[in-house]
């Protein structure tokens, strides 16, 4: 029997965290290519440090002339991202940092395993395992620690950008330790927040006075008690932030991107990868399926695992675990999800509408637990498969 009373901790990082700056640029490059051609191939990686951004990887368009034209737009794309995030520091400024573009054409050997042929389905872009997870403990069907850790930083970014709190800087990290009783989240035992501030005279107490009202606003009523421990900027001043304070790299925050450690992760990062890469698209599909299983009332918790081989269209395996909360055996759920959704790479992309420029918005505050957008963004958060799943069972 699973534990019912415990404390679980998850962390989030803001859009100004060095790794998230890189995720944002990589996904902005992806969006630019998908806006030009829905079947564009992109695997973009970004590195950022003091006064420098380096972008590398592989891209592909069917029109080579257009590919050459787009290479000239990469620098402007990166600067726009850095500007929107809010970096205007002496040693990391959107207008003055040096940007190096090392993107090149996609490997023909990779392309031949992925591209659709007349007599077969398109294969997966790589081998790998992907996990999706959902739980009833929040309205978004996400684990509470990561969902609220994200919410805190999103709120602080809002008041920073709208001018309400001009002393806050772009770089920040949050961490919540959530208490569970009878398997349900009931309170916060500790709150850790480190946020960049632009006023060098501010103390940790000064920063806490700024951020505490927003943290209290975001968390459920009663979760903060006199026993809750607060650690706000525990090391003192945090004026130098972003890539000037610490180097950043695409794909280093995979647990922040998913379930905060409350569920397995297959290992692959998402940002900068077009949806032929199952690291991204199949992880979205697995979340979509797990969320619909829970939304349908089939289970209170559900993990779905999918596995793929490069050049092979159909998943090699489908695994479900409902942690003893399911209304039916997991094997029936495995059969049902395969029945209600085409889990080939092309089937996933078409079902979820993934060949669109919808990825830049995913780069910070989590890929899951968000509201679906009217233009197709976060389509994997829809719960439109519930009736089909029930019928399949």
C-alpha cells in the first residue's frame, strides 16, 4: 500500500533562469521554422554565458533557398527572446550580447529514417521511452508541488513585467515542500524562493516583503501556517543573474518541465525539437492519455509509458500504472489507449495538431498543467478523449 502521509518537494525556475533563456531561444527558432513550413525539421540547442549566446544543431526545410534566408533571422529571434525576458544587464543585454549561429542542415541519415515513404508509415525520429502522468490532487490534474511552484514564479513574472514590482529581476527559482495527509496535499511545510533583485541595497527581508503577498495569493487558503518555514534569498544579495551569473544550456531542466519528480521521466528534453522527435511529441501524447484516463474517472492517478525505435512507426510498448486507484486493470487501459489514439509519430502530430508554431510558450513554467490555447497550444492538455476511453473499456 502506498504511503498516505508524507512531504514531497518540487522546484521550478523562471523564464530568466539561464537554462530557460536557452530553452526559450531554441523553441523560438523552432516556431520560426514551423511558421514557414509545418513539416520543418529542427533540433536546435542554445548555450548562453556572459555576453554570449551560441546556437547550434540541425534544421531542414524542403526549399533550400528559404533555409538560407531563415539562417539570417536567427540572431534577431534570439535578441527578441532575451528582450522579452527582460535582460538589460551590462554583461548580458539583448542589444549588445554576441550571438553566434552554428545551425546547419539536418543529417541525411537521420532524415531517411524519419521521412515518410510511399509504402510505409513515417518512423520515429529516435529510440526512447516517454512518460505521461496525471493525478486528481489539483484541478489541472497535476502534482501539487510542481504546479504551485510554477504558479509562484509566473505570478512574480507578471508583476515584474507590468511594472508593479520593478525591483525584481528575471532570474528566479522556487521550491515547495508540500504536506500530504491521507494521500491529499494539505499544506506547505517550507517555501524556498531565490529571486534576482535590481536594487543592490535590498536585504533578504526586503525581498521577502515584496514576494510574500504574491506567494500567499497563489497558494490555496490555509496552506501557509505559522509553522511554515520561509527561505527567501537565503544567501543574501542576488543582483547578478541570468547567463552572466551562471551559464545556461537547452534541456537541463527536464524535471521542472514535467512533473517535478513526482512521476518518471524518460530522459529526453523537449525544447528545440520539432514534433517528429518522439522525445517531445510522445511525451505530450503520454500526458494527454494519462490526463484523459484520470479525467474520465477511470483512475485517481495514472502513469502511461510509451517506447519507440528510430525508423519504426508504432510504439514498441504501452504501459499503464494506476497505483491501485483504477476502476479497471491496467492492461485494459493499455489496450484502450491504443484503440482511441494513433500513436505513430504522424498520428500523434495530427491528433494533437503539433505542426504549428506553439512551442515558445512552453519553454518556462512547465509543459503540463496549462490551459489549452485557442490556436492549438497545449493541445495535449485537452480532455476530449474521456468518452472514447470509457467506450473502449
